[in-house]
């Protein structure tokens, strides 16, 4: 397909709009007849898409119509008064993409005619008009016939060559020969593939807040410093290689401390101390459903006291709680793996509470006086959501409910992470708890429902495998 043939095919153009995305042609390289099968212009006979033969002389005496003003009407674009140069008879090659303001042919002269001597500069305007027409014809053709476009191999880069020189002792001549490289990859660059059976996720962050209040502050107040450390580790079987098995372990430890200006006996107090382990194991029964065994254990490590008192509120395994349930688990993950949902229902569940510290009142945890543990049989349910809401906001939510048909207790923890950059985050943690067996305290209006909320800013580190 030559430029002249393109012009013959695109003589009648439909409505053309401004700011169209089109393709332009760089100036062509020197003719290479052996590649393009070049044929001289005087032997070319143009055939349109309708099969009509057009002699090249058809273009010789055409004039530009300068009265065309309607952009949305069918436009006949004639050619200029001279014959196209011979290099335009080669196949059209398109190698650059750019944007034109309009596809309409402009008749604005490049050189303003000299009054009295219009021939001066006329050839410049004629050449500019020819180039403008050819460029738009080529672009119109490539937009409508992308499958027939050739690439110009003259612009393709060539690999560097390496030569070596040797001396022929018989003829005393220097022989220069090209050294062909061996196309083999180095052993250390070879990629090794293997199955990844375990998927791991680790998050560690240190959040803190600080406040300073001068002694003469008009509303009063205390200086305070708060710190919250959180470590989260999750490991599970890769469902891509273990479709029928479900096994997941999660370990989490949170420790929050703050200074205690109102406590005359201690310089700090414990606001958060929780170690929790969750495990789910299952075998697939139907689509996204598994026969499952779930377990949950939680306790704290440090001693916690009431303000201005030696009365201990909590310590290691006081309280401690272990729950094991047998039932079904539903597992869902969206195609992009940005949202996962797990729900476990255990009609048969065993729950054990313990308090091993003799300095504490075990009855406040539902344990009979003089005993260390209590065993309960009932039902439990657990739901977990992990949702990457957007690029820098993520939500992790966990709900656990247990009932022995005499009382009910539940924990619902929500953690929203706002990622600032790789190492800085802001976190909002909201922990709600309901326990129908709790007795109402005399010094507060809160009864069975409990709430803890922490908003913090700090450093974080995480990795995924």
C-alpha cells in the first residue's frame, strides 16, 4: 500500500473532529528497493477499494478548494498541482504516535504572498500543503486499517558487535573476524521455581502519644505518655496447592503502658496486655465450606493493679481462657485477594476459664471460690474479616461469641490501619465486649457492655511471603 493509493482511498473523508488521537510518520529513510519492491511512479496504476482504476495523472491538475468551511460535512480534499515525488510511492510506514489538533486540511499559507509577486514563496506553501495532506491521509488510513500497517525496520537498533584480530603467519596478514556471542544464560541468573506451601504475614508496630500540660493551665490536667506495642503473625496453608485442606494459625500480642500521675504507688499502669492464639483446621466438604476444628487461647503476661492499691486486677493466666469448637467453617476470598472472610460455627464447644493467682478473686471470672478453673460446654461462633479498603487503609475485624445456654459472652475487636508510608502508620483500635454474667459495679454506669478505644500514631514494620 503506497501513499498515493492511500490518497486515492481516502479522498472522501467523513466527519472529522478536533483533538483526535492519531498516528504520524517520521521522515522516511533512504529508499531500499530490495525491501519495499519499489516501482517507479510512471508505471503505477492505482486501484481503489471499489475496484476502480485511477491513472496517476489524475492528481496532476487538481487545485486546493479554499471554500470548504463546514467541518461536519462530507469533504472532497483534492491534491496539489505537482506530481508526487517518487519516494512517496513506497509502502507507508508508521513509527510514531502523537496528537494533532485537527484532521482538517489547513490552507493557511506558511509564507505570506508578496503583493505584486505572488510567485515568490509559492513553492514553500505548495510543499507545506502537500506534506499536510499526506500526513493526514496516512493518519486517517492507519486509524481505519491498523492491521495493514508495516513497521520500519530501518529504525530498529542493532546489537553491538565484537571483533577479534589474528595474524596469519603464512601470508603475514591480519585477519579481522566477528566473534558471535553464545546465547546462553549464566547459571547464577537462572530462575528457580518451587511450590510455596505456607503463606506468612508479619506485622509489628509501636504506637505512642504524649501530652504536656503546664501547672497553670486554666482547665488543669496531667502530663502523660502512652505507648502501645503490637505484634501480629499469621501462617496458613496455600490454598493454590491444598484445595481440600484448611489450616491457619494466628499469634498476636499487644502491650500498652502509660504513666500514672494519679497513682502514688506506681509510676506507670498497664492499659493493654493481651496474648492471643487462634487456630483453624478443616477439610473441604463443599464449595467454600469445611468440616473444621477451631481453638482459641488468650491470657496476659504482666501484673496489673488498681490505682493507689495493691489489689491485683490481672496477671499471667489470671484470667486465662481456652476454647475448642467442632463444626463448620466458611472461607471466602475475592479474586484480587483484597477481601477475605472466614466464619466458623461450632455447635459443640468446650470453654475453660482459669485463675491460678491466689491473690486474686476468682469469683469475678465466673469461677467458684476455692477453685482454679471452670469448664463449660456450649456453642461458639467466630468471624474474621481482612479488607484492604484502599491502597493505604486496611481493616482487620474479629468477632467471637460463646454461650453455655446459661450466659453469653462475646468479644468484637476492630483494627483500622492508616498507612502514611512504609514505616509510619496511624491506628484506630476499638474493642467491644459483652458478658451477661458480669455484676454491675457501684461506681460506674457501665454494666454488661464494655468498650475500649485507642487512637495512636507510630512506627510499623511488616512483611508477607
